[in-house]
C-alpha cells in the first residue's frame, strides 16, 4: 500500500468517525473539511466515496447563502458499527478477497493487526 493511499484511508476513517459522532444532527460537508484539514475538493471526494460505500447519506442544504451538503451516518448504534472501521471496508483488494483466494482474510496482515489491536 502506498503512503498516499494509507493517508487517504486514515482521512476517510477520521471523517466517518466524525460523521458518526454527530449522529442525527449530521455535519455540514464544509465543516467536516475544516475539521479534518483537507481542501473543499478533497472533502467532496471523501464524502462521495463514503456515500458510494453506503456509509453516509448526503442531503443538499442551503446554508449561509450557498448550497452545500449535510452528511449523516447511515447506520448508528448497530452491533456491527465497530466493523466499519476495519481495514477491509476501504481495502483496495476488497473485490478480490475471499477465503479461497490469493488475497484472503485468513492471511491478511492488516486485518490480523486490526483484530489484535481492537480485540
């Protein structure tokens, strides 16, 4: 994994955590960008990626004389919420990963480290 993709994964993880913490109130996309220290362009891309993964819901909102989006968590207080933070969710090999495959959760170093760290 390149350092830029690792950085991107960490920023997405941080963004998702902040969105989940806001709960039903949600968070304005522009406020999120400022909190995680990225440009508006990168912030929009992060929000769109999280939406495509069905981890957040984006709703258009008129705020401070301009259109923006408010981001809401898709699932809150779900028993599997901690799994959302697993490395599998944003892994580049996700589509190729299977128990029988070359890429397998049985020998994935990142997954094993995450389980040991969170378990």
